[in-house]
């Protein structure tokens, strides 16, 4: 099963929002809880789908102009506990 690019973009946008907003905009505990929930749900994907998803996120992340954002997306599998660095 292929995951469509709009769905992948929603995951990227959500993860970026959780990671890069300040504490006044987003409660840090809520952000952590949400990312943990996202991780748990993504772990339910079959391995091949998870690998393809993470590769697509990394590829799509290359278009972001800020290096910190690119690095975050390149490492998102590790940050979510889905892969090892």
C-alpha cells in the first residue's frame, strides 16, 4: 500500500508544528504526548510501509529551506523510535 503525498505532507506538517513551536504556542507536554501517540500508531504499519513512509518524508523534507527542518525530517524515524540512527 502506498501512502499518498498529501497524507505524508499532513504527517510532516504535524510533526514540524509539534517540534518547532514555542512553549507559549503549544504546551510541551501535549506535544510530547502527541508525538508518542503518532509513534505508536506508525509502529503498527507493516515494516515495508514504514520504511517507504520514512523515505518519502526524508525526500519531501529536502525541499525545506532551513537546515534544522531538513535534519529533523531526515531523522524523524529515529526521533519517533521507528529506526536506529
